[in-house]
C-alpha cells in the first residue's frame, strides 16, 4: 500500500511528459511492486489513465499543441473498441493478457525505429484521413478496455507514421484521445468488477501531481529526446514483462 502513491507519481509523470497515458508503465509497476492482481491492476490503470489524460490534455492545450479534430475522431471511435475490449478481458487468462500486452509494446517499439517528420511547421491541424483515424481510434480503444492501458504508447507512433502528425502535436492529442476512450470504457470496467477503490485512490494521490510535473517538463525538451525517452521506456517494460511471462 505504501508504494502505490509513488507508482501513481511515476505513471502520472510519464502521462504528461510522453503523452502515453501512463498505464503502460503503471500496469507492470502495480503487478510487480504493488503486488496487485492483474485484472484489478487493469481497472486501477484505467481510472489513472482517465484522470491523468484529462489533466495532461488541459496542460498541453494551453500551448496550442493539441489537434482537437484528430482527438475527437480517434477518441470517439475508441469508445466502441473500449466496450468490446472490457468485456473480452473477462474470460481471458492472465497469461493471455500478458502476451497481448507484450505484442502491442513490441509493435510500438518497431514503429518508433522508422524515420519520421518531427517538425510542426508544415502541419495543418485536422489534415489526415478520417477512415485511418477511426480505424486507429477503435484499435486503441480496444487496448484501453482489454488491458487498462491508455494506448498512447501505440497511438503516438501510429499518428506519426500513418496520419503524418508531428511528434510534438501527437503528445497532447494522444492524451485527448485517451481521455475520451477511457471515459466511454470505465463504466464497463466497473460493471465487471475490476476496480478496487482503495488501491485506485492511493495511486491517484501521486498520479495527479506527476502528470502536472510531466506536462511542464515536456514542453521544455527537444522532440528527439522525447522520442528516445519513449523508446527506452517501452524497451524496459518489454524486458520486465517478458521476463515475468516466461519465468
């Protein structure tokens, strides 16, 4: 119980700093350090993602680096995927959920190695394929409901390489997408009994502070550093969860 606010602080910082929602780091920390059962960890992760993404979106919107049209299209599409994912998670075993999580993290790592445009000067907000946006949003929502992670670690590379949105704008926009997807999905998690009120409350104590600090820091570093930080975070998570799954 003592570790839970510090776990929330770490996840919150990554939410604001990298736009990933924080669930991708929160899930392994809750299971490894907090010794929270995986399905309850997914519920706590989803509540954290909802609160942290809302705070992070507001913080980034103040500086004009949120594409609202992209956020709404992908986020609303994600609500449908979220409901499906929440109910699919009930019959799945812990091992199956861990393998799905590993696959998605590996995919995000591969995508981040592809060269991309990191500048915002030539980008016009809202200029992307709506069909591609809806498809990505639904897939990310599926992850939100299935694993309790925000999906930002995957939606950021997909927005960069598929929708051609620059990295700095994807960080704030991904938080808006995650917020909308989580808002539409959290009721399903409550319905299937995957949210522990005590654990979730302790995590949120740290996550609110961490998100504000992370969003402030994100606007003061170069985009290439943000990309490297996201990549290193995902590699570390892949190794840790992979070790647990195998051994």
